[in-house]
C-alpha cells in the first residue's frame, strides 16, 4: 500500500476521533422552554425559576431566569436589565431587536474587574433572561467555553 494513502487514512481516523471527543466535552441542558450547552466540567444547578451553570473556581457563571406568562413591557425589561448592577445609564444602552413575535434584548457592562453580558428573550408572554459574568483577568483562559455556552442558548 502507498505510504501517502496509509498516512491519509490515519490522519482522517485521528481527525474524526478528535472531533468526536470535542463534541463530548459539552452537555445539553433542557430547561423550561429553553436549552443550552455547557462544558461537562461545569456544575448545573436550579433554584426556583433560576438555572446556574458555573465552574467551581468562581471565575464566572451563566444564569438563566425564566418568567412564564409575564406581562413585562419593553421598558420594564430594559429597567430590570439595568437595575441588576445598579447601573443607572440611559435605557437606550440596552439594545432590542424584534424578530416576529420574539424580542431579543442585549446589554454589556464592566465594573470592578468583572465583565457582564446579558441577553433577554421575550417570546410572546414568556421571558428568558440569560446573564454571563466573569472576572476580566481570567477571561482569556475561559472565553471560548463561556461564549460557546452563552451563544448556544435557544428558546422553544
């Protein structure tokens, strides 16, 4: 058999093996009307309508709050997002995009060495609020896992 062919076959086999292992590093969590993927090494916890996903090192976490049958207006949601960190900036710093019946809110904030991202999704009467916060000094080491998890969030 040709050495190049053998090398090519081995390369393909190891590539598929590596790809499969990376897929196993994340778990999918299905909550009340949503799903998110998160690293297997993280802890997942639920307290009432709040779901938390975090490393045990206190570097940061992702929190999801679920509000079913809420009657929140866009102004209520923007005010709630700003009040989390006692941020009194104008509500126009919270961005909102409407996609049919779904409204998506986004916000970013940094203070005291902590970065905070927030996304709110209003689907008819249900509201999902997902936040990601982390220590800025440790962001570079964990950025891919944090952002992959944060961006994997979906409502259904």
